[in-house]
């Protein structure tokens, strides 16, 4: 490809967002995704519950996910959002397939993680096609874990992050336009326990929020200039983008 001044382009509009949403168990990640425009779910776990949404049959292996993405790429349909629920279960499937098709020598010294990374890039390439060529929103759902973070600036501390292997976590969070952490709003109440002493208690208000920017307590990011938090609804998210 030849580069010159005539090859310079300017984005005319915002492309369909690529979102990874993770959060504490039972907070409503799948419900959030079901509120997106015309969603189709690709499920690696049986987590839809009573939600009435369109979905492919439950995927049993990683190749099933690629097959579903291929169907969406090649066939005519009216779906506007593809939801992968969940990426951490897909990560387990990819690792299982890689370990079944490679011996220990081939997987030693971090080579297994590199092979898994290439498998993930195949999935992301398929999702990119749906986003760029079919205009589909991409939503990746993930569970969360609390893991120690070794900061080069301060003492190590614990934080929430997606429940993924390190390489998959790095690849996905770099790829998405918004990495959102879902949690309940917590307020700190000080109680007088006597003798001029107080005790702090964390109290949940029940309000569910999407945290959009990196903080010591959790991983998050966005490319849209969001406020630090949003109400946990697709309507609030789409209005913030607009």
C-alpha cells in the first residue's frame, strides 16, 4: 500500500462499539446485553436463565463459537448485536482444545499461552468482520476475580479484573473500545462504638453502576470520554456514546 497525502482519511462517524463487561456474580450482565439492539447470543455457558432472547445452541467447544460467527458473517439476518456469553468459559474451551492437540513439549515455556493467544485472535478477527462489514455491536461478557496487582509505584494491592488467563485478558482489553466493570454502589457509614472510636461499615445502596475508567480497585477503560460511572442500563450507555 502506497502512503501519500491523498491517502489521509478522517473518521466520518463512530463505529459500532466493542464492549467487554465483567462484574460481580448476579448483577445483571446478561440482562444489560439483552437490552442492546436486536441481540443474538453465542453462549458458552447456560446463563440466560428466564431471559427471552435469540441464541444459538449452547457451544460445546471453541470451534462452535467460530461456526456461529461464520453464520452471522455469511447469512442474511436482522441482528444488530452479537453477544458472547461468556469469554472466560470460551477461554477454558480454547485451552482445553490446545492441550488436547499439543504435547507437553509444545506447550512448555509459555508456548501454550502463545498458541491460545493466536486462537483468540481468530475469534477477534471474526468479531471485527461483523463489526466493520455488518455494522454489528460486539458485547463480550465475563465473570470477575479479585487478584493481586504488583504496582511499580506503590505496595501491591488487590483489584477486580476479568476472570481470564493473563494473555487473553491483555488481548481482549486492548481490543475492546470499552472495558466496563459492573458493581453495586457502596457507601461507607461510620458508627460510634464508644470510647471516642468509630468503625466503618460498607453499605450497598442496591444501585447498579458501570465503572468506565481505571481505578486501583478495578480494571476499566473507554475510548468515548465517559464519566467515571454510568447507570447499568443499555439506554444509559447508548446515551453516553451519543
